């Protein structure tokens, strides 16, 4: 089991950790700041630093799977190609070996900014989402709708919400609360993880008893305030099908 430190603090750039296992899939730690691919958000990259200063570059992070392909509570750090000797050396040292896990912060922060923007877009376009992708360079959301959308109007609406400096709050609700409020789930393609009895939520705004700008289950990483997002533009709107409109977000040049 890997303790996911990024759930509590998305701004942690590194942490001390110990090796739990080195497998064909990658390196498992007892705790990590690396976010694994999931919920549409790409996995983190970065480095694992050994006690002697040796670095192992991590190109991707994934959720662990058992022999039958079912998800586990492990988080797997995938080494970049060409480091077989270093990974083998780490495997020989065995479980308990101390390392420092350090993410590529600039890359992660770009995804945090885009992920929060995608939640703002869910407010601007109040339709169900049937597909999404959050990368360091762009975000895309596929909305289940038939009406046309305007790039300039969406860009302006997002800019207004960003400038309003709405705070984000990480909280949780029970499975029963979610069942009683199914409209909180905006995605048709990704369902909130269950099993622990609590489901993590992200709320934008809602201070001083005002209605939130957006509130939905989400396990991803986000900025603390919309003002941190900066300048974002809608770069493309596509008609993916008769009932789907794709909106692509990017950083303003």
C-alpha cells in the first residue's frame, strides 16, 4: 500500500520514502507525492533520488494492479528507458531502502491549473461530461450536448472566474450523501471511487454561505485559488458526434 500524500497537499514537491517493491511494472514506495494516471489526469514524472545521490528518472506513474489486472492500493513509478542497471541496483538493496521522491513540479503545476480550469468550464457549460483528458499542455472535455458553443464567450467566462480569485476547498462526503445528490457527478465516463466510505470532493467558491461555483467528486490535483490559474483560452471546439461537443483548453501565448 502506498500512502498518497498528494491527496492532502497538492503542493508537496518531494517526500522521503522507502522502497516497498521493485517489479517488472516499476517501483513501489510506501508513500509518494507522485500522482498516478487516473480520472483523466496524466501521471506525474520526476526523479527518485537514492541516498548516494544516484537519480532514477521516472517517466510516468500508474496505479498498481494484481495478477488478475485488478487495481491495488499501490502506486507504481515507471522508470524511463535506459536505466536498467540503476533499477537493478535498487532492487538488490531491497525493501526498506530510503529514497527521495521528487516530482517535475512545473509539469505538475501546469496540470493543476488546467484541471481546476476544467472544473470552471463545467460551471460555464452545465452539461454532463462523457470524456476528459488533463495533460501538461492542454485539457479537453467532451460535453454531452447538441447546441453550438462559442470559443470567445467561453474564454471570457473562464477569465472572469479566474480573476474573481475563488478559493478551492478539499473535503469529502459519504457514499450515502453522494447517492442522495447524484447531480454532483458531472462525468458520465469516470465514476468516483468507492469502498472507503468517504469520497473526496473539490469545491470552488462557496465562501460566506454563497453557492459554490462548482462542487464535484474528484481525486485529482488542483490549485488553491482560481487566481493562480493565469491566462487560459479555449483553443478549439469540435463536433465529435451528433451529441458531443469537445472543448480544448490551453495556455494563452
